[in-house]
C-alpha cells in the first residue's frame, strides 16, 4: 500500500510475484500483505523467496504475512513465518480460528508482532471486537489438537481427490496448499460457475481469471466433480 492507495501486483504461475512486489515498494509504501498460501490461488511462497523478500523490503515498511490457511499446508512447501521472522521489527503474522479450527462464525483470530507494532494496532482496534464467547471458544479449540489434526487430515485427503480428478479430465490447476482449489479457466470462469450453479453447486468465479472451489465434505466434493466432466467435454470440443 503506497500512500494509502492499494497496489496489486500480478501473479507469476499463480504464485505471488515477490520480486515484482519488492520492486513496487516506494518511499510512500507503508504496508505490504503476503498471503501464504495465497487466496484465491491456493499456491505457496517458499522459504527462500520469502526470506529474500523480507530482506529486500525496507524496515520502515510493515510486512503482514497472512497465514489463514497455515494448518493445511505442507511445512516443506510453506514456511512458518513466526519461526522465520519472529525477531524482525517490521513483520507481523496473522492467524485465524475461522478455517482449521472451524470457528468462522465467531470471527476470531490473532496478530503476532513486535510490542511497539501491536501497541499501534490496539489504538485502531474496534472496542470489544472479539466477544467473550469467541475468546472462550478459541481457548477451548486450542486444547483440541488431535481433533483439529484429524479434521485437517480429512480435508487434505479430500483436497487431493478433488485435485486429481479434474487434472485427469485435462483441467490445468496448480497444487493446493489450502482448503480450496484454484481452476485458472480464464474466459471460461464465469460460464463454469454458471454451469456448476445450474447443477446445485456454488463456486466463486473471478471472471476472466479463474474459479475458487472450497473443499467440503466428501459428498459435497463429489457433487462438484459430477458437473466438471461434461463442462470439460463441452469446452474441449
């Protein structure tokens, strides 16, 4: 963000182009967001690229690493920004209970960073933004490591299935490190979303770019896969 104006940098192979992001930083830039894994493309930035980016960005620019999908990612592909940059004065890491911890309706998450940065964040925080109930639920969820791990494993297993079947049909989609898939369908994105909707399945289209598909329960995922084959057959002709 430069002078209060958001700047969006293009992707490279569906991955955030960190060199281009670093090159876009100017003396007016105050804040840079890196979503890892990225939303909506589900793709990761590796450790070497993230380290190089953080080293290149000036220390007076705040880097917010959004790790909302951290629990679904392979640690060998997606670095833990808390472990890597916990001592950096200009890096904060964002985590949430909305995904793997299944507390989306409670809107609870957290930000980890240097004390002086957190003090400034608190000045702009909405009073009572997280209810007492949400706080209690988050604390309880943190104690349920085995259950969280079990649900994550089920989602990852289904993610692999829902990735493999479209690939076998000829869809070109990047490997996901999140709890959703990205189908880079270009001009077919909106028609594909309409086709799915006509078959009782809602996906999120980014017209001209791609479609984001959330990984759900096995029967929900099968309901999505069912109309994918006839659509592919139609567009392949």
